[in-house]
């Protein structure tokens, strides 16, 4: 609902229509992609976003190794070990995202 509310506020401020909401979603965000996609249409019903699309960019889990000092993309949520040296990785760089990154906006038609 907060995604829809944010987009509604922007549409209202610009006097425009939202055609698509672009979102980054990390596997550690606590949000299930399929559930979000399924509920988006229901959340938009009766709002200015009705008929808009939700476009989700899946973000990888990236952590920084304290030993190697390198950022590594982790292959799984179950293993937070550096793929190079095996050190436990505790510094998360990406993977918890749930961010609206862009709105596809169409200017409202001006009636003469």
C-alpha cells in the first residue's frame, strides 16, 4: 500500500497518470516477489494507479568480505561465506532493497 500511496502522491503533485512503477527488490527484504505482484493490482483498484504495471528489478545479495575487502555476490541466502576465502561475511552491501526507483509518468490530457 505504501508503494501505491507514494506513486499516487507523485501523480497528484504532477497532475499526471502513472503507467508503471519501477522497484528494486532484494531477497532479504522480507517481501515475496510473487505476493507483491499479485497484490499490486488489488492495491491499485480504485486509485489513479489502476491499470498501471509494477516492474520489479531483482537485486542480488552482495556482501563485503572483511578479510579480502572485496564485494562478492553471494549465490544463496543460506551461505554468507566469502566465495574466495571462506570468511563469514557480515557487511551487507545489497540484498535488502525495497525501493521505488522510477515512475513512468504520462501527462494528464488537457481538455479544451
